[in-house]
C-alpha cells in the first residue's frame, strides 16, 4: 500500500500543477499520415483493369495489384490510428524520454497519465487485499470460524516456545504492527478491517478519477475505448 500512496500522491501533485496554472496545457495537432493512400487504391484498380486482357502476365499483375491494395489498406489503417490518437501520438517517445519530459509537455502529460494508471492498478490491488483480509478473518475467527480451536507455536526470546490460539496470535500481530493500538479483540479488529476496506474504496475511486483527469489533460480531443487501446499499444501496460 505504501507504493500505491506514493504513486498516487506523485501523480496527484503533477496533475494539480497542470490544472492550477503553474504550467500551461497546450494542444498539438498530429499530421495526417499516409495522405496519398486513397490515390494508391485508385491507381491499383486502374492497373488491374488495364492488364485484364493480357494472358501470360495476368497472374503477376493481379498479385501486384493485391499487394498494392493491401499496402494501401495498411497505410489507411495506420493513418486512421494516428489521426484518432491526435496529440497522444507523442506516446511514441521512449520510456527514457517520458521519464525526463517536462510536466507541461505532451510527452510529460502522457507520462503522468501512465503513472496515474499505475496508481489505479495499485489502488485496486490494495482494495482487493483489504477485502480479503476482512473476509478471511471473519471466516476463520468470526462466530463459528474454522480456526477458533486451532493453535500455533510462537517463538519466545530466551524462553521455550509456547502454544497460543491461532486467532489470538493474529490479533496480537495486528496490534503490534499498528502504532497506537494496544490490543485487538475479534470485534474491534473486524471494525478496523472494515474501516480499512472503506479507506481503500475511497482511494480506488480517487485514483480512477485522477486517471481520467490525466487522460483528458494529455489528449487534445475526446477519447474513447479505441483511442485508449491504440495509446496502450504504444505504452508498456502497468504490471499488477
């Protein structure tokens, strides 16, 4: 969870700078790629028609025409992706360029977006962990829990090992790892775990909002799922 909060705070600070006037957001218009692709389609069609009456060269000419049309379609596809990305084409920059880009540059804003996505992933993981901890404790040590009668061996410094209740050991370890908490009982620990889930839910919502804000800042047009997918084709997805 520490990594989550560090990433979240870092991204939040940079986004706050962008929207508070400390730096200026500007738009970059991408140049259309492969603008002559439609002409290629027309030329290839005429080429196929002109050669239709020849005998020996028909197969070779047809192959050439198919290749030309295929290349034209590929060019059109790449051009459409570039056009849909707009300013987000700056994501072609490598990881080192993103790491060293100014926050108010297009590359820098895309780097902030990537950081925000990573923070969202970490927040989601933290929420999953908090829910699992609560569910596991209730299942094992709540009323009728599966581990109520279980014991564990605990090492004691300069003394023989001792056997203690499994659930009591969990409560003792939880109290020891939380400053300001003298002890837990089952009820107060469940309350604490439930509070941790609520805090993690708030953080997850905040992280997703930050991600959306970062994407809006980085793009110069309205985005959709296809645009985001094309963007992530250029970026390294966050590991989870």
